[in-house]
C-alpha cells in the first residue's frame, strides 16, 4: 500500500482513537480516586490534551522565538538586545514601522468608516442582500489574487507603450500623462494604494458585522429618541453609535490585527520596493533572504508585543459586555 | 396641554388600509383610550399622532396646528412604548434627562425636573442604575418618568402595561390614572384590554378592522353599544348573542329561534319595521341574566347547566339556549351544579337588538 495512504488512515482513524482512549483511561483512573478529589481533577484531565497542544505549538515556539531573538545570526552566541537595537536603528526598518502604522490607521479607518456607512445605507434599500453580497465577495478572494487584480488597476507602462492599467487608461482619456502609481513614495502615497487593496477586501466584512449589530438595535429606541426631540444626526450620535460601540471595537481590533499581519499584498505588488515594506515583510526578508533568524525573531517579538495591548483591550471589553448582558 | 384632532385620516401601507377615514376630536386634558383587537389600527393611529407614521390622506392637528408634515421632535409630545425603549447605555437619570438635554434646558433646571419626576414615580434611589439592573416594574416607571419630565402637551402610551404581571398591572393602572388627575394633561392610551380601557378612559374609542366603531364614555359604550362588535368587545364576560327571526306584528310580534320565543319589547317596535328580511341578533349581557326572577319585565327559558365556573362571590354558568352557549353571571349562593335544569330569566328592558345584516344596534323608541 502507498505509504501516504497509510499515513492518512493513521491520522483519520488514529487521532480520534487516541483521544477516546485517553478519555477512557482517565475515567478509569478517576474511579480509583476518592469522591472528593474526582470532581476537582476531572476538568483538568479533560483539558490536558488541549493544554498540551497549546504548550507544544504555541507557548514553546513563542519562548523559542524570544530566546532566538537574543542570539546572533548563526545562533551560536547570545547577543543581548543587538537585534532589537538594529531594528530600531536602521532606515529600512523605521520606514517599515512607519508603513505598518499607516496600514493600521488607514486600513482600520477605511474599513470601519465605509463599512459603517454602507451598513447604514443598505439598511434602507430593498435590494439590501444583493448590495451586501457584492460588497462582501472580495473577502472570498485570496490576497494574492486580489493583489494581481489591483496590479492591473495600478499598472504603468513607459510611454509610448499603451497604458493597460485602469487608472492610467482613465487618465489617458482625460489627456493626462500616466503615473507610475506604486512607485510614488511621497507622503507614503504608494503604501496607501496598497492599503486600499486590503480595504477593498475587508470593508465587506466590517459592513456585514456592523449591519447585523445595527439590526439588533430595537427600532423603538430610535423612535423614542426622535419623540424625545432628537434630530436624525443626534439619534445616530447619541443612540445608534453608542449601541454599536462594542461591535465597532471588535471590528477595529480585527482590522488592527489584519493590518499588522499584512505581507502578501506588499510582496506581490511591489516586493517591498519603493519604500512600501512593512514590519512583517522585514521579518520574512531577514529570515529567508538574509538568513538571519535572530533578527527575524526580534521582529516577530516586536509584532507580538504590538498586538498584546489590542488583545487586552478587546478581552476586557468583551468581559464588560458579558457582565451587563 | 392641547387637543388632538383627526379629520378624515386614512393610513395605507401599499394596498392595505391600516386606518380608514378616522375622525375624532380629543379634548384638552382628556384621558382617551384607543381599544380594539390586534391589527385594528389603534397603534398606527397613535404613531400618527407621534409623527412616527406618515398620514396618507386627511389632516391631523395638535392644538390648532396641523402636524401632518411636522417631525416628531417638534410636536411637543411624549410617548411611552410597549417595550419601554429605555436607552440601555444610559443611567436612569440620563434616560430621564435626555429629552431635556436635547432641548438645551438649563442644567440646574434639568436636575430639578428629573429629581421631581423621580419622586413622582418613586425612583429617586435608582437614578444611577442602568436599565438592565432594574426589574420590569421599575423599567416601566422609568419609561413613564421619561415622559413626565418633558412636561409635554400630549402623552401617548402604547400598551404600557402589557409586559407587567397581573398584580403590578392593576397597581400601575391606578398610578397612571392618579397621574392624569394631577397633571391634567391630554393622554392618548392604546390597549387591547377592555378592562384597562373601561377603568382608565374618560372616553374610549373602539376600533376594529381599521375603522372607528364608536367613541364615548365607558358607561355609554356599555349601555348603548353602537353595534354588535362594540357590544361583544366591551364587558367581561362578553355579551351573549342569539340569532332570531321576527314573526307577527304589533302587540303579538315575537322574536323566534329554536325552542324559544321572546316577545318583541315595545320600544323596538318602530325600529324593526325599518329592517327588511326580519333577521336579527339578540344581545344580553351575562350579568343581566339570572336564575331567579328579575325585577323588570322579563321572559324565561328552560336550560341545562353545562359548565359551572365558581369564582367565590359569583358563578359563571354556561347553559345551552337554542343551540348557543350562553353565559350567565349569578350570585354564588345559587349553588348551581352541572346538569341542573334551570329556569333562566331574560330581561326584556336590558336586551339589545341588532340588525343581523348591518350588525347595528337598533334604536329604542321612547314609548
């Protein structure tokens, strides 16, 4: 038999069998224990496999990455905080850091802002489901495919070659000279163009989540506010928006995390040239192009630390929500 | 304080008519109740006063100002919603103060009015709570308070008691009535519960199938229902109806149905003459039937007790008369048992007679 088939069978049958066997064994072992100890021990025994997986695949690599970030390129010696000092001390990294910040702010602003706007508008039209589907579809496209699509959008050919890019074709019909869009690094213009690709994909996500939350608001609340003397703008600002706040927070954190993970779009559309590199991109480049796992690990740790406060706020908000539910 | 005037108001949703040619003048300071079964148009009418529904045709005026095109915020009305619609992210204080803040009332004045309203509805020690931390009854009071604090020209209440348990409902009913006596502000109150309507309203507008059926004080609706619908809707248990045919004329005219002949009361003699076809429906309230002789003119019928519902002070007797289940409310010391054969006394002076075709209550002549 093909050894790959054997492996597949072992995985499909073996893994559940091992888990069931584990549960059976622990239950047998629990019987030997006293009445008092049993209920205390049981949850931990049931949790143990999941905790073990977390330890092996999450905790251990995290610690490993942290340790590696303190070592030199070859991993032979500890180098203190040299890798961190390097990261914050060279222009390329600082531009990446700046770009990641732009990603974070612009992507979140566009997706949440436009997502909310669209959610409010589609709520009032008859063809709501169609409109929502159309806006949501880009999320189903892979990052690479989306990048390719937008490469055509921003495409630039050196004149006199004909312009096939959508934007330059449009400029051409208006008689304006073509622009090499993704090469314009003034005011991080090209980075913002890349962010727009991601925003195109994720606005639908924000819209769907916000639209669901919007429908969860009791319409009598809005009517009560109108009767109380509120204008439509006041109803939105003082009733709708505060009630949407928890959902906006969830979408915002999701978008912040997505922004910090941005890599594919940069890789496909500019390969990090023209000052469009982002932090995650620097990490990959250090690891594979420059063979420096120490520096790559340091960048990974920096990204992790950047995400922790966002997650902490998110979790705290979630708990606060649960408390008044 | 203000009057509310409906002048031939119609509301359509596409082809569906929700309120049909509604004309009604609500007096300044009046407690008006809109009552009717669900889907009769009462809530739609209330929401039109609030400005939450557009008016298809006709005019609606608050005071002497036509408000058809005036948004809710400029109508000087306050509304209590069925779901209470308290702002969940605001404390009780902020819920009460919201309308005043929007109107840019002075902060000290807001403080004073909110405290005063909180005292009226006994919520002073809950002002810092969020709606989620309140019981159903307390939320209901906050909703009332939010309306009171605004000191509007008209209060609108949309089934405000329907989410309370029976005991609390009776209590709050009295509170709202007391509130009205004190504030003397026009109240328009919507309910599907005729007991609420009868106990609270100075006048009641009974609606059914998008149409106003009758409007008047509770006593008038009870004594002189305009048609069969109002007769059956007002009063509990409901009025008994027996379809009958008229035969004979003059002194000897009788209303006849299976095994039952009722002499036509003289005060209906002129009215039945105007009805062609001779088919009528008799209406008698359960509390007007008895198993003992009545003081006024009456007739009797033999009937077997089917079900007896004992209520302590009285009994609800279900008896079968001419193939129809008829309910009689009698004193509990009659001690009727199921299957007892009874002599049921029907009062002729309190009997109503409806035209079977139009379902209108026939007018009585003085003679």
